C-alpha cells in the first residue's frame, strides 16, 4: 500500500512565473542597495501582510527608514539576500531603536487627535 506522501503531486510554478519572480527580486534588491547606499548601510525585517505579499522594512545606519512590498515572502527573502542586508526576525529592541523620526512623522502619527495633519 503506497503512502500518501508518495502520491502527492509536486506543485511548481511555471518557468514564466519563476522568471517574473526573479526579475522582481532583482528590482527590489537594486532598490534596497540604493537605500543602503544613501543611508550608510541598511538592515531589514520581513513582515507578511496577507495576500498583498511581504513588507520589507528597511532601517539605515543613519536612522532613516523606508519600506518596499514584495509579492511573496520568497521574493522578499531573495531580494534581501541579493542586496546583502541583515534581516531581523522582528522589529523590536535595538533594531527598532535605530529608527530616527522627525517632526513630520510625529505629526502624522498624532493625526487629528492632537492637531496634526489628518490622513485625508
């Protein structure tokens, strides 16, 4: 009697889909490298955001920060590897403490609650 594992059909992406994912990862890696170059280096964290994909949060050595969205976690991992950045498991502790925010960010975070600009 065969085991169920032996009866599983391998599901793989088409060569065209693989090529698209590779191009997207390369494009994201180029953007990550540009960010790192502008901020004296960079580290990142990957956050799954549902069907939209995975958010790549970047924090520069100078405290600047930004993010990109990859269509899948695999593409995000590939982009981070190609860019050569350190990827953290979570956005907390020493990594989060590197982020430098200015008056603009504080007013946006406050929103209309304390007289900052609204989100509209």
